[in-house]
């Protein structure tokens, strides 16, 4: 299960789990669309490809909430 981090690691923009516009690498580093574009869709931490993060729609199981901590 993905860790749905709540903010862009570069600019700290809010990235709610139920909204589009977040990009992640295979290590789940998380960036907003503007920062992902500025980074040429490459993670500055690991060099991996940044891809669209899926949105979490509907009721998520209570034991699996979106991440609350910001990086």
C-alpha cells in the first residue's frame, strides 16, 4: 500500500490523498505536478521516474489512513 504523503517534498504544496496532481517515484518520494515538471519527471533523491500517484477515492479502511507527516 502506498504511503499517501500529504505534501510536495520540494515546495510543501498540499497534496490531499483524494485529489489528483501528485507524482511519486518507486520509493514514494512525493512531488506536486509543477515540481515534477521542473525536475523533468526525475526524482532528485534517487533518480527514479516520477509518475502520477493514484488518488484514494471513497472510504479507505480506518486502519490504513493517508500519511499525516510531512517530509
